């Protein structure tokens, strides 16, 4: 029998051997970030935002939540969508409209996670449609999802997921077609819908420059000075574009914007109207020293100009008053706080018990048989 090595000894040895290498990788990234930071700023890859204005900022946000518990040969699920409005002026906050919708039901076994994700998108568009039909609809709306439907839905082998994916894609396409005449930048002071994708393209736009895709950039960027700073030691390969961008992006700054039309997206990406016609512009901004860079997506692509994007980023920074690692604009934070107090597992378990009591009591059978009593009884 060969002598093995206990896990604790293996971990201790690995930590001692790897400590210097990990520290060197981090230190190298910091040194490279310092070296190229000025070149990136001089080249326009990082932009300082203008001073905060005095006009009030009205922002609406939509948050969604999905959860499930196993029950009755399937899953009981809960999907909730919440809208919160705030108006911010000179550091003062006024709370506005609050709205919500929810759905609770049962699903059979299958790709339940994907189906619940699609239901979150469907309910998000339900609330968006309700908002744009108001007499005085908001002009700046944040949603805590990417504007394009994630590829994982399209790649699912589950027939129910594919069916619901097409339904949501059609709903999304119809929504963007309806709001198209209202959108900025085509309309002055028009409707701006901002998506916050969960999977961030932190390496953009630096990776686009490294691959020679300068045409994807919306802002004017001096590519020569940046490529010269990156060339000596193949910085992108050794350190990674996301780490460099996170190093050089400081509070109240944003990265150069880039259009998704220049990234070579999958032609199957839905909704097609966003990919083919409206396009999407995206950038990262940072509101505080301890706050991680946040990526946002806005319909419009190359139709946007740098000054308008600077003003939009300034509003988002002003709407993010907390300097915390998980900080987001205030209306989104308020919506997520409601979810933290919701206890969806408890709600689903209570619903499961109530469903069982209904089945055991025979009330459902009585309702079906009502009116079928024999005459004379």
C-alpha cells in the first residue's frame, strides 16, 4: 500500500508554495496598472465625469427575484418584481411610486432554473409596459438584468425553456418596437432604459483595442498611446484586461463606451431589434473608492455622444450615495432590500402547507361537484 498525504498537509504545503507566486501576480498587475494608467487617461480610455448639477434627478428601478422549493413531484416557485422611484436633488432624497407584481405556482421537473429566469424577464417587461403607459412616465429607468436575453436560455435542451424563451423574446421585441419612438438619444430628453448585466464585460474596451477593434468604441480614444503602453510585455495576456481596468478606474470616472455591434455577438441573440437596429452602448463607472466598477447597457449604440454619456454616468454616480462593495443606485438598492426582508423560502413553504390542507380538505372536489346534486336531494 502506498503512503498517501492527508488533505490538511497537502493544503498547507500548497499554500506555502503558492504564496509567493500569487503575491507576485497581484503586485505585477498593480505595477502594470500604474504604468499604463496615465496613458489610458491621456488616450481617453478613462473619462472624469463633470461636476454634479443642481437639477433634480428622478430615477425608477425594477428588481426581480426568483426562488423555488421541491414539492409535489416538481417545484413550487415564486417570482417577484418590484418597482421603486426616487428623486434626488442636492443630496436630498424624495421617495416616489412603488409598485410590484408576483407569481406563485408549480412547475414539473426539468430545467426549472432557466424557466424561473425567463419568468423574471417576462414580469420585468410586464412592469415596464405598465410604466410607459403612465400619464407622466419616468425618463430614466434601471433594470437589474442585461437588456439582451442570456445565451444560456437559447442553448437549453428543455422544450419548455425553448417555448418560453421564444415567448419572452417576442414580448421583448414588441416592447422595444413600441418604445422606439420615445428613446434617447433619438429623442431629446427622451426615455433612457439602463440595464445592469450580472456578467460584466470588465475587459472592454481595453480588449477591443488589443484585438484591433477600435471601431467598437463610441468615445474618441487615442489608440496609439494606449497600444504603445501595452506593447512591451504583452500586458493583456499576462495581467488581464479586467484587472487593468479595475485598477485604473477611480471614483467618479467612467470607461470609454463601446457598442455591442462591434463585438461580434451571436446572430441568434434576442431581441433582434436591439442587436440589429437599435444597438447597445455600454460603459463602466465607479461611484466610490470601495465600490466595484459597475457596467451599464443603454440602447442607442453609436448614436450616443460622449457628453450625453458623461451626464448619464454622473446621474448614476449621484444616485449611488453609499461607498460599499455592493453599492448600486439607490432605487435598485431599495428594491433589493425589500427582497432581503421577504424570506421567499418561508413563503413557499407556507404556500406548500396551505396547498396540502386544501387538497386534504376536499374543498376542490366539492367545488367541482357543486350544481351536480341529484334532484330531490
